C-alpha cells in the first residue's frame, strides 16, 4: 500500500502540476536535487530535460516531472523555486536486493527466477507496484504450464537499508493434474493408439511412478505436437496440419483432457528435385546426399537429413556457416511436389583463434594437443566435432561445450572456443574399506589421472585384505613423444592366497616390472607393444591336486615332497584398440574394441599365450541420451607353448562377481579343482617287528573329489546387455548411472576330458557326487538385475541387485554385490 500510495501521488502531481504548483517564469541559474540515494547525480541530470540558463514556467514544469518519473526510478517527483534555483525533490523506488523462494518443490528455484526475470522481477531491478502485481501471476503461469492448478502464493516485502528491499515469496503447492484422456479428431489413416504412442506425454503406464509421463506440461505437449506433425510429413502427408489444440480441466482440477484436431491431407510424391545456388562443390556430390528421387513418396525427415548432410560436407571444406533450405511447390491435382534445394555456402572461413576456458587445473597445452582445429587453417565443422569428442574422452574432463563465432570486422575469420568442465582427477583414500568379495580391507592409495595438470596418470598404493597384499607404483605418459606415443611403466609386488579367493588352495608371491608403448594409428585407434618380467614363488601344501602335481613336475619339482617352487616369466604383449566412445566415464554412444595378446617367451621358465578381445557398444535410444542400450563382452583363450603343455593354471581366466557375472560369487563360475586320492591297503611289514605298512593301489583304484575351489579355465566368453535409464530423483546424471542388466557367459577348459575319471569312486569329502563336464562351452550361466553406479569424489562405486536366470547346482550365487574402483 505504501508503494501504491506514493505512485498515485506522483501521477497526481504530474497530471495536475499547473494547478497545484504554479511557478512564475524564471531563468534557472542553478539546479539542486534532494532525495537521491543510489542514483548518481550525473545519471540523474542525463534524465532531466532542463539545463541551467533555460527558462521554466507552468507549461514546461509538468513535462519535466513526467520525464523524471518516466525513468522508472522514482515514486515521487516535485519541483520548487528558491530564488533563481530550481529544486527537484524526489523519492527513489527501492531496489530488489534479494528474492527468497520457499516451499517450491515441483519447480526449481532457478526456473521460477528466470520466469520472473522475463517479467522484470529480478535481483537488482527497481521494485514498483506494477511489478509487484505481476509476481503472483507469473509464478502461477509457470505452475499452470506444468499441470499444477492448486497453488497459493504469498509475498512479503522486507525493507532494508539504503533503500533496498528483500522480496520473500512463499509457495504452497497443491497436487498436479494428470492427463486423463487424449482425443484426436480428423485422423482417418492412423489410429488414435498409433499416434498417441508417439507422444512423450501419456495417460500413464507401468513405469509412470518413475517417468511421470502422465503429468501435463505445455512444453512437452508442444514437442509432442511437433512429433505428430513429423510423423505425418515423414510419410508423405505434405499438407498435414494441426487445426486446434484444446486443454480442458475437470471441475476438481485433477484431470486434464487434451483434444487435438488435425487435417491429414493426401500423400504427395516427388515430381522433381532441383538444386540451386553457388555451392562450390560438384552438384553430383550434393545430389548423392539426397535420399529421395523422382517418384518417391515425400519425406520431411529425408530432406532434413539431406540438408544436414550437405552442411556437413560443405563444413569439411571450411564453409562452416552454410545455409541449406528446401522449398516445395505442390500440385494439388496430381498430388505431386517439386522440391528445390537452395544451397548457400557463404564465405569460406579460417580459424583465427582457438581458446580454452574452464580448465582450472589442466594445462592448456594438454587440451590443445587434443584439438584437431588449427589456427590459420580452414574451419572444418568435422574437425571441430572431432576435437570436442577427443576432449570429452579425457578421463579428467566431465563435459565439453564448443562455440564457433565469426570474428567481428572480418568476413572470413572465426574463433573457436572450447569450454570444459573438469572432473576431480585426484583420488586419495586410506583406512578401512569393504568389498562383498574381498571382505574387510585396509588400504592407502594416491592416484591422479591428471598429474600436476599434465594429462598424465600417476598412482602409488598399498592394500591388504583377506587374500591379497599388494604394493604398486605406475606412471603413464600419454604423450611420451611429441608424435603422440604413450608410455606406461609399472612396478608391482603382491602376495596372493588363492584359497581365500574361492580358487585352488595355493599362495603366489610375485614381483613384476613392465612397460608398454602406445602408438596412435588413427584418430580413434592405437597399437601397443610392451614387455613384463616377473619373479614368482609358488607355495603349496602337500596336495593331491592333479593340476598342481603336473605344474610342479613341469618345473622339475615334486608336489608331494616339495612345498615351494620358484620360476620366472618373461612375457611380451601387443594389442590394438579402436575406440569411438564419446566419454571416458559413463559413455552414451560409440564403440570400443580391444585386442590383446600376451606371450610368455622361452627366456623365462614358462611359455604360453593369452589372447583377449573386449568390446563395448553404446547406442542412445532417445534425443536426451539418458536412455541407452549397452552391449559389452569379453572373449579370451590361452594355451601353452613349447615345453609348457598347457596354460599355467594361475594364469587361467575366471568369472563371477560384480565385474563379470553378477549374481554369482566372485571367481566361482567355471571348472573346479579335481583331486585324485590314492587308495591304499595295510599289509604286514616283511621286516620282523616293524609292524604293518601301507601299500598304494594302482590308479584304477583312485578316488576322486571335486573341490569347492575354482581352478579357472583357458577359455572365456562373457556378455552383458544393459538398458541404462535416468536415475530416479537425480537431476544431474553425469556422475550417476542406473541400469537393468542381463549377464551371460561361461568359463571352460578346452583340454578337460571327463572320461579320465569314469569308473573311479567319488570320495566322501567331494562337494559333488559326480564330475561335471568342465569342457562344455555351451554350459553357460545367466543372471539379471538392477545396477547403480556412482562416480563419487573419492572412488567409483557400484551396487547391484541380481538373481540367476540359469545356473548349475554347485554354483555359489549371491543377490547383492558391491564394488569399489570400477565403472562400466
């Protein structure tokens, strides 16, 4: 009321000035201003339409008042005469110092503030009665457009010092209206169900409690109407139109009824396609980019695709701002359309400057070396996109935006600016941890994927848990040479108790040094070559395991009398990778293929080879790239070479656990260790007085026992299919990912021969009463479930809830798995 009263006073003074405040004409010798607080005197005088030396009288005074008032900064304006001095007395309108919103849960505060800003209500703006009246209506409009019709808005003004006010708005939200029914009028070709199924909005379904797709939104409805138009025009209905859209609300404002009136029209065929313009490249090239030809059914989608393809081709030659548009001339009598494609390549642009913003810790040269856009070179849209992709694939970059603008004052120069959002590349951890497979662990690690902003990776750490004690140091220089050759070097020491990993009961101590060089062979591919030397000590208690007996024998030892054997392995490795994933962490599209071959050479004590192929495929399902189909897998095979008859059993492949087959305990899928237990009888000792002695029977009298320990296999095939969807209740999904998955695969031994055990008695200590065929590749396992992955500030976390679809009676299964340190 105070603001309204002051405003009315100012208007009355401005309108009735001549009657209420008569001024005898006089020459203004000086001007004084009273009431200014935040507005400077200089600024005020620029608004004042009278100067010293000019004459003021009754006819001019009202226009002076109106001019000052029209600036919008004052609630009160008054003129007075003191001698030859003109006094201007004003009362400034208050400034909005802050806007506090409370109670809004459905709409974000930023969204509401943006909407009010467009109506002139924002921090730093002048507050007047007209603006004040707009607040409630503006907020209501935003809620109405999102289907919330039950709303109460209370506003309060708190006066502050220096003529400032704080605007406090309390919102009481009611329930949202839900879409009850869609009505389509005028559709004869396609059914209501077929057309409505294209909409993002719906009347509800199985997953509505997650997607809220029956919640009305005017913005989403506009998108659905565009989808409806595209649906028809992509199928030849060139004259399709939406004639009306009616939104009606039930009396209780709980249900919304949407009625859409359409005109389908006729199907149009293409009569001819003309290409016009000075397009600088061969016309046949452009025509080859258009998927339609004379006689085809018209398709708006096909022509939109053609326009984008033509722009991309022109962009390759530096015409980054080319314009392509299609004009259709229809013949209603023949239902044909003549298409004319206008191509305007514009000027050929060159890169004047490439800049990077947002890199707080990363050295600019690290980002610049990933850019394929060169200053002084032609501006290629393809190279700009490729540069963006390479930057996004850096593990320490979360997001990249690129802006290409014409340089002012030139006709052929442009500036390319990349804005990056860095991801926390440092991980410092220490203390106690828990893993569903390794149990309680104590660890300390310092790792950095962007060491000192260099783009290189460094890590040093120690860890101990129920089965593994290890220490490691590694360093990766991604640009070891200026040509882009990378180098990884690592030093590792580990003590592993395989018995506590559900594997055969042995312990292996290893110290290893390895280096690998990475050679880029293309924009998305690289070749690697390296070597690794390890010294190993295998300790085994006296055992009847045939695998261990054979391995000790290979190294000239006797497993029944020797408890330890030492050996060296000198291996070389080579690999190839083709990677088009758009991100290093949580990719949404692209493929990743990795081939690797490790060969144990005759320089060491063991000769063997291991070949692996890992693949990943990500296909976005919707435009927002938050619904994604993923297919990942591993194929692996290994064998012995030379005098080594088989792949050393501790180098076997394993499956089960959160990183392979979820729903199965870690390293339990696949072949189990089989022990041959020699049978004996007790006979009198031929030496008088020596008592009795044991005599071992021939092998056909051996007993066999299937152990609970996994021995792994030399062949492996694992597949994971995932449907990735938006994480409920999480707005920013850049560091969180949820998915429904199906895992399937197997580990087997290609050399396994079950006939070797036929006719032998099963020992009473065997966990199985039979010998499974561990050489059967078709004996796969499968599971399904839901997974949540979180790239937390200290380490990646993965939680999975799963159930087996297909398993063997002797498999160890689990419902919940938890993993630290790996993301898919």
